[in-house]
C-alpha cells in the first residue's frame, strides 16, 4: 500500500463531528488561558515603580505653608484682632509607621507663629508637664474626643494647635499609590470647637499594575 493511499483512508475514517469537537476544545482552551490572568503590582520585579523623593525638607516646607495659611485665615484672624491670644502647640505626632522625624515639622510651626508676634506661645515644658498630668503621652495624637479641649483648658490656652503625619494607600484597578498626609487642627481652648483645619498629601511612591499569568 502506498503512503498516499494510507493518508486517504485515514481521512475517510475521520468523522466530521470529531473535527468540530477538536476545534471547540482548542477555542475553550484559548479562552480559559485568557481568563486566568492575574493583576500584580510589581512584586515579581516586573512592575514599574514610580517613586518621588519626598524628603523632610519638603514636608517641613509644606508645614510652614499650612501654618501661614492658618494665620491668614479670616476665622483665625478674628482671635488675634486687638489682642495676643495664648496658643498651645501640642507635639506633632507620627502616625505613618515610617521613621519620619517630626521635630522639624514642629519647629516650622513654632517659627511661623513667632514671626507674626500675634500669639503668646505657651512654654513647651509647661505643655509637657500638663500632658503628663492628663496621661497624654507626647507621641499620642489628640484624636480621642475631648482630649484636645481638655488639654487646652488645663493649660488655660485660648487656642490649641496640633498636627500629625500619616500614610495613605490608594489602590486603583491599574495602580497602587502611597502618600504622606499632613494634618493641622486648631481648636478653641474655651469651648473645644474646631476653628480651622487643613490636610495636604504628597506622593511617596506608586506602582503600575502588570497583567500576567
């Protein structure tokens, strides 16, 4: 039997339904492999990481700008019109989980207020002693309801300014971004009402998603 005759016989024995089934199998396999893709954010080393160098000087400059914005706010200016109110500046707290020094940020706030000479700043030692008496550690943020007004009242301060730095992570369908967030809050020392607050965020790093098996 010739090779040509054997091929022809093989073709004759192949049922059309077998060809159709084989074609459907290939199609489903192709679709299945496409549906199995996963989203990664660069952990495998193939992700594109965008990092911005947000250093302490950038954060310090931002804190200065925020303090100046507070000083020039019309609601805050009402407290300084015709008088020099006492203000307590609670220690800046680090809630970011990173080794960010908050001392320069605290110093920026104090220096900005001193330049205006519109406030009587309560001594840091007195502030530390009062916080200790109220069992408020220096690194504890004044986020507990009533803790800020309680501290201001104990100090006899007209105003209380406190701030913190934290970290914010935002996940999008195709990216993951990490930000530093700086917050400042000014409250009335007499009634505890919030007078002014501001938040600013700075991109620390970002990763674009990659699609792969």
